[in-house]
């Protein structure tokens, strides 16, 4: 069971910022045990430039990141998902497609950095804060003994991670 690879999907409406930040963080932190994906219910079709800039600054490979529809993860050729995290309230409230794999679903709502106002530096600070919040939750997720928890306990723990604010973000 320790060699198991988990497929994780991060969802938001536009798939231009939050879900891409989370996907990239899990790619970097999850090693070979996790395959990170992201998608949107109404994708913008392009990643937000500030999201890509921040991820490059952090040393993440942005080449695999693209804004795509959640439909890519609901068809017969879609990967079997183990976890689905909604990272925005609008995606949480939508009727999701049927996911292959019967994943554990949790909500990790975060502010939309793409909607941040102010000059570019102020907007970038919002991107940094949201990235930090999502990365903190992902680190908590990675620390869970996934193989040892039943589905109900796992769902409880994932929901608790979604309710906790990252240190320094309150």
C-alpha cells in the first residue's frame, strides 16, 4: 500500500490561479506518491500571469500548468481520482461531474487572488498569501497517514484542514 500513487484534483471556477497554485505546490511537495491535477468549472483558458510569476519565483516548473475544464476529469479516459479539493466557494456550490474513482471530496476555500485590487505589488501579496495558505493545507494533507484512515475519518481531517487558516493569514 505504501507504493500507492494518489491522483488529486484541485477545482476552482476559472482554473487560472488558486487551483493552479495548489496543483504546483502538490507537484513540488508530493513526490512520486501524488499526481496533481487542476481544473475549472468555467476555465478562463489561460493561467493568471501573477500566478505563473510567483510559481517561477518559487522554482516551480510552470510548463505543465494550463487552464482546463473539469470535463477532462469526468470522461471514460479520465484518471481515477482519489481526492478532489474545491478551492473556491463558487466551484463548491456547483454540481460537479461524476468523478472516476469515488474520490474523497473536501472544500479548502481561499480568497481569489485574481480578483485582488491595487497595484501589481499589492496583488502579488495576495497571491503569496493564498499560495502560503494552500501550501500549508497541502503539507497537512501530506502528513496524514492516508492508508491508515477510514474514509469518514479522512474526510473529517481534510475538512478540518480546509477550515484552518494558515499561520500569519488571519
